[in-house]
C-alpha cells in the first residue's frame, strides 16, 4: 500500500525501525491485548495482531476462546479497499459435539491479510501455554461461575485447581502443557496439522471416552467460510458485517434500526445470550479487524479432551448468533477504516449500533457512548475503535479506543 508519492514506504511485516502511530487494540482479556499491542509495535498488520490475540485468548481465557470453539471475524483490508467476513463457529447437527474450528478460522484470516510469519506469531503464545500465565480477573470470574458444574476430579477440574485443591484465583499461574503441544505442532506444521489424521483420531478417541459424539471425519472436514460481508451504507463509507449463518438472522436489520433510531431499543432484544470474548484492532496502514470467539457456554461442554489441550464446545447457531456482533466501517475508494466494534452477549447488535450512532451522529466520545448503553445492550461486552479521518499514520491524531466499564479487558493506542 502506498502512503506517499516519493521515497521508500514501509510495508506491513517489514522489520525496520518504526516511529509514531502503530495502531489501536482492545480485547476482553488483558494479556491478549498486550500481545496485540506487541505485534502492532513490531509493524505487524491488524490481521497479524488479531491472529496472535485470538490464539492468546485460547491460552488465557479458555472458558470462551479455546481452540475447541470458534468465532466470527470481519476484516477490512485497506490495500484492496474491501471487507471480508470469516465465520468459523462451532456448529453441528443432530446433537453431536461441534468439531474444533478456531485454529482454521484464524489461519484463514492470516492467509488473507497477514504480513508476519505464521511461526513468529505462534511462538510467544506457545510459550505462554508452556510456561504458564497469571489468571486474569476476567478468567477468574468465569472459573468461579462454572466451578459447580465442572467435577473437581475431571481433567478440566484439575486444570482449574491449585495443588491444594482450591480453585485458581486471580494472579495464580495456569500451565497447559497439552495446549502448548497443540500450538507447537500448529506452529511447525501449519494449520494442516489440525486436519490431519493424528490429531483427528486423538480427538475422536478422547471424545468417545467422554461419551461425546465427535468423529475424526468431522474434525477433518471443518472449513471456515470466507464470504463477502453484509453491508450498510453510512455516508461515503460502508459498515461491513458478518455473512454466513448471520445472513439468516436479523443482525443487519437490527443494526439498521439501531442506527436509524440513534441507539438500541431498550425492549427489543429477545435472543439467546452466549458467553464470548471479543477483540478489535486497527493498524497504521488503514486496515482493521473485529472478532468474537465463543465456546457456546462457559468452557463449552466442560470436557478437556485429554492431552490435546482442546475443550469440547457447544454449538453456536440459531438465536445464539444474535449475541455476537462484529462490524468494521471502511471505504471502497479510500484506504481507510474508521470504526471497528466487537460486541458479545445481550443485545450485541443494539450495543454496536448505539456506539456507532453516538460517535458518528451525536459526536460523543467512545467512553461516553459505551457508558450510555440502554436495556439489554448493557449486558454486552463491547470493544471499539474510532478514527474520524481513518486509522492511518496521517489521520491517527484523533483516534480513540475503548472498552465498556464492566469489562476486565484492556485497550491500547500503540505508538
């Protein structure tokens, strides 16, 4: 992507020294936000940061983002002036357990928009799983909420407890050798490892022993969906929304209504809320990504599939889709992204629409927009980026990034 008419212009992924604005990042889990900040600071693209953050949340917040689950991402690539929808949700039919989808979805995002080397992105994440990470406040809350449903003697129950048998608390160290092994194989062999017979057979055997219906063939057949996103025209820009199964739900209509009404209808939402973890990231080249990840419930089926590092998920489909909203505002003529929003839980579309309307129509700052969410939108965890003139090096001075007040995540403007 060319940013000036003369001289050598640095591209995403180049390792030369960088000065000034590098991007913006926010996530529902603080250590994931730190990893995203580091990727941007090293001249990575928004997609690179999102991939690293997603895998990091698989380590630091496996209650919502373990590789056994999946998610949805919407991205805008400034150099191509286009939006892309990638859906890789944990879904199944007939009551069977959904096959793991997260690694293949993130691999597709990297293949489409990544600039950094895949192996370089996974090395720090593998080290986090192998050496251990401190339990964040966000993850500790999930552990406490799900503890009564997870048998203490189960593999997952043992993972979530200290040597004295007490539940892990904020600040305790979580070590996951099985997940480190999975990440190491993905790092060395690429995403093909997750579709290979070795891992697929291991997952099937472990699922059978746990009395779950998950076959090796289902594991091998997972294919993330890359599609043209749903769109909403806003002035000269377009708001890009997820496609795939989301086209069968009223996401676009609910967002159109929220934007037209100036915010969420406090009484409109009647969907099903599922736990999720979100992230938003924009780079200095004008690109942006918004993702939501889910296990279909806290810790999914609450079964750790033995030494694979994978926690079996529940299916996310039908009304459950209504509590996952990702949106990026980009331009098809000018290489710029202006807004990225990821909202999960409650009236997520209403929350996203309220934030977008507040900053564009009412001139509110992000913090004010997030503090004024009405009705069921208040139950959503929201991460948002807003750059009035675009998330680029030249237009970064007015950029802002925020998360809602009841989130225990973290946000950065990276310089």
